C-alpha cells in the first residue's frame, strides 16, 4: 500500500460509518475512495468559503457579498448604536447591534482597569461574532482630550490650547491617545466664547481648524498613495476610526447657546464652518456626526440637502454619518414628541447610524415598519449599511475583532505624560509680563526666601482637567485620576531652600504680613461640558477675583487662569504683574511650572480673540467692531533661563 493510499485509509477510518455503509464502500478500491474523499473535502471547503471573510478580496466585493446575505433585521441592527449599559449579550445577538458606545462618564466600574474595559468590550464582541453572519460591532467613545473616561489615562490639554503645537506634534499627540475604540473630535470654528463647548474647539479661525485635521492622520494613519477620494482608511489594528463633528455650524449659534440656531448665509457656512470637513474627507476620515443645532431654522439631523446632497454626493464622503446622542429625538420640540416622524426625517436625511442610545427596540421597530411600508426606501437602508460595513472592513475588524492587552502598559505611560507635558508648555499664552518689556516678572526665580501659592485652581486636578474627564461634566478635587497639580509642580521645581506657602484664599492681612518674595495665583472656571457651560457673563468663579485683589495689591504676582475660553480679566489687569492663559492643561501640571520658572520659554499665541467686555460678543478677528483686550494671535515670549 502506498503512502497516499494509507493516508486515505486513515481518513476513512476516522469517519463514523454504520456497518451497511462500510460494506457498500468496501466495493470501491482505495484509489476510488481517495478520489471521492477529496471531492467531498473540496465541496466542503467551497461551501464554507465566503468572500466577505477573505481579506484578500477587494473591499467592494466583500461589502457586496456580505450585503446580499443580510436580512432587513440584520441591516437595521447595523444602523443601531446603543449605550454599553444596555448592550447585553442577548441584545447584541438578538438585534444584530452594529455599534456600542460609552456616554460621558459611562464606565464598567469606578476606577476600572484597562483589563476590565477590555473584558467588557470583548464580551459584547463575542456576542456579535456568534450571530449568523458574525459581523463585529464597533465601539465608540468620546476621547476628547485623551482616553478621558479611563482611570489613570493621560489627560492632554483641551483643544483650545493646542493651536501652538506643530503639525508633527499634533499628529504625534493624537497617535498617543491610548485608544482601541473609535474616537470623536470636534471640527467647529467656535465663533462665540459664551458657548459651553468653546474649549472643545481649536479656534475661531477656520484656517487653524483646517490645519488641525492633521489629527486624523495621527488617529487613523496616513492615506496610501492614490487613495480614492472620500473612502475611509485605517492603518491597522493599533489605529482607530476618527469621527469629525458636529456637522455643520454648531460653533456659530446665536449668543453661543448650545444646540441652537446658526443664522448665516450659504457662502458664510461654506467659508467659515465647512472648510475643515473638506480637509477631513480628503484625509480619509471614517465617520462624521451631525449636529444638534439648526442652520437658518432647519435641524441638521433632518437636513437632506446638507447631509445627502452635499456631504455624500457633492463632497464624495464614503464613510458613515452618525447621529448625536438621541439626535433623532431632538428633531422635534419637545424631544421625542413624534418619534416615528423623527426616524423618517433623520434616516431619510442621510443618517446612517443612529445613537439611540437606550430604547433601541423602539427605533428598530419604527424603522422596520417604515421600510416594510415603503415610507423609507430599501435603497436608503442599503446605502447606510454599505457605508457602515466599509468602515468596519477598512478597520480590519473582521480580521481582528477582539481588543487585547498588548497596549495596556501604554495607558498613562511616562512617554505619554511627557508628550502631554510638552503640549502644556507650548499651549500657555503669556498675556502680560511686568510693567514694561524692560521690567518683566517672568520667568520667576526658583530660589527665593518664601513664596505664596494661592487660588481655587492651584491644588485641584479636576479643575485643571475640566469637563469630559472621568465624568461627562468633569469633577473637582484630586481623587479623580492620576496627575500633577500646579501646586505640586511648583514644589517640584523651586530650589530646596525656597519655602512654599499654600493658602487657597488668603485675606489681605495674611498676605501683607507674610513677607513673600512673590505669589502665584491660580484661578478660573469650574469644570463643565456642553449646555452646562453656556455662560452670558464669562466671569472667573468666586472667590477668584477676591483672591486676586487680596494678593496682587500687596506682593508681586503672576495670575494663571485655568479656563475653557477667554474670561473677564480687564478689571484685574492693571493690578496683576504677569498674566498667563493656561486653558485646561490636563493632568500634567508640571508643564506650567516648566515655563513659569524658565526651564522653557513662553511661545504660545491666542487661537481666539480675548474680549474686553461680554457686551462686545460675538467678536472675531476681521469684524468691523474689532476692539479686543488681547487680539487673535497675541502672545508674549520669553527665553529659557536654565536656572540651577
């Protein structure tokens, strides 16, 4: 018997055949049996091979092959994004859910470890993969300035302070966000600091916002040469899908009121609010989120002209469009007043994935009914699903659907903290430095007899980080995550012989009798996010102004303002010796001390106009009534002193 015949006989012996079948097969010779077995194995292989699971197949072939196999229920499931708290394995399997997200502050456990996050996501993913077609889900998170829901993650400066970073550092910064999920970032030109999302914006100037789309390359990877315009690209499993938001005009609402109406001409919309989306699409951005706001009275979530006709057809965007949180509900006023209409209007406008996020069966039932009754055409569903699958395929989710522990040691790593610290140094803007250029106060000497550190924000990591940190609205105090407060940074930096006295809100008598060499006063805004941050007065929170008056009238002082936007400082400027805009620097407060004490020079410039009074608002560079306290692009500089 030959080796081949023995192999065939061995294969046959592995088959569990009844005696009758064995007797019949005994009539065949070994060569004939081998031929039959090989034919059976070939047929079995052919039957189990599916094109959409083959990464060697072209993208279009994979999408087409998968879609022809999908039922209406499976397609609508892909269009559904739900919150992690309702994403049970049964929900994932029974409704074919396409995406899950963590809302702001939504975590698997308080101070959850990376391993806990991975286990949670993988439990959901296993449920998705167990469905008939095994389509992986995509997990989304608002990583606004780092992986900010995750305990001990590096928290980078908020976007308002990122203007002065080089493009290379911007790309590097956003490649170090410690993510394994899809990431959302804001592309609006914020035209009014009264808006509660001002700090999430890069600038009032659309050219700067356009420049900052370089973050897409950091998040997703660089586009291959000769890539087709508008087609999303993600370079491997260590990159993430980016989401540009909020389309379009949310930074231009009346009086800066969140989710309000942006009144502007078509040409104005194109020239101020749209340009960054041109750049994003050219860089292969994977997803775009629609805005709660309206344009000249029409809700963006229901705007077919801008979502389908312009974004998809004119600009050739080939990723998917996602709603905001309960975005369909808010098409009506009050929200959810006529949900069936909202589903028809939102999906009909061109929204591909709906962030439900809780009552997903209502959305699925309404959309299913409307498709079956020809209210929404099947072609609209197919367009949405095709786009969602395209992103999942280019992300490599079908090949690498599971999160793993390979990057766990990068969370909060020293390398990332040093990068964030560098970003802090370069984000600081020096607005005043002494009575004149000949008599600067900064940089401060490290060696002094006794110095005072004061203010509500000097020893408060939560205030330093701002909103979108561990929770949606942010937190006060020092227990929210790991980092360095400005007070601790000062202590780390000064000479060992320098006595550092900390008093949050000292009275004038204490200051006058203290014989301090100088004082560092750190004040600003409390944490906030979105509508909760809308403000018509833009004042430094109490007792900040009182602290400034008590200290700066008696001793040389530098005031460091921690805020998500320009705030009212004109009444204090004359009594302040030096003034620094530190924005919301994040966890690495050491970067502030690095510059204040001269290890590095001040280089930052204002990305937005600093007003004199709120009565001037809105006021942006180029306006006829432009009369700022500190103009757009302003920022004094210093040189490093290299003190011992």
